[in-house]
């Protein structure tokens, strides 16, 4: 029997096939991995999100992908959290992070947006930064590469060889956060 605690696990990205396998959409990729692993169909649509409900680590979970663009992720997620009565401390956001080397993840509780427009939008919409984050390292571009082009670009051939394992690692981290708490997650994955 699932616990009474309910989680909202949201991956950040941009909608549409043009962005599907880009660095900025790694959060969407992790949510898709979780959906497949736990048989949670992301077929429901509400508040400009695609979402599904299921059980992960014995808890009720809403998996979500906001379908506005990255810098407008906050309002749809806030409305979804309010609709399902999810407390801010039970919101887990999965997002790309240029300040981490590719193939690394880092779990963080609270904190600022660090220049990430998706996180900025979420903090503004909730009026609170008390959610957990799984930061997915995508690395920084070289000096001659435009930042926007880099994050909206495809993974390299070498990165693609490791991408599946990185996505599975982040999906496992979600399970640990839900089952054992944020501190256990940080201790295991940071």
C-alpha cells in the first residue's frame, strides 16, 4: 500500500521534436525513463503539462513534463502541485546544468536558480526554493561556441555512448530520494 506522501517529479525541457534529444531536454529524458521503468503513462494533460500518476518507492508520484518552453516551466508546475496538494519539499526537479561536467549528477535541496531560466521560473511561480533538484551535468561549451546553441544542441557521439547510463543514474536517484530522503540521495550521488 502506498504511503500518504505524494511527490511531483518534473523534468525540464522544451516541447517539440526539434528539441527532443538536446542537452536542454535531459530532464524530459529522465522523466521518460522513469515512466518506462515504473509503467507510468504520460498521457494526461493539464495546466500545460504532460503527466502521469503512479507509484515509485512505495509513494504516490506525479511525473510531469511542462509543455511551455523552459523559461515558463514554473506556472504549470505550480498549478499541478496545487491541484494534487504536493508540498514544495516533495517536488523534485530534474534539469541540465552546465556547471557540472557531462556524465555527473548532483542532488541539491533548496538554493537559487544559478542562472537557469527553468529554475528561475519555478522559484518565481512557487515563491519558494524549497524543492529538490537533480542537476544533470552537460558541461560547458568551448569558448567559440554560443551558449544557447550549445544547450539547444544535440549530444556528441561520445556523449551519446554514455547518455543512457547517466539517465538511468538520475532515475535511480529519484527512487532513493523518495524512499530514503534527500540527504541519503546527496550522500549516495554527490
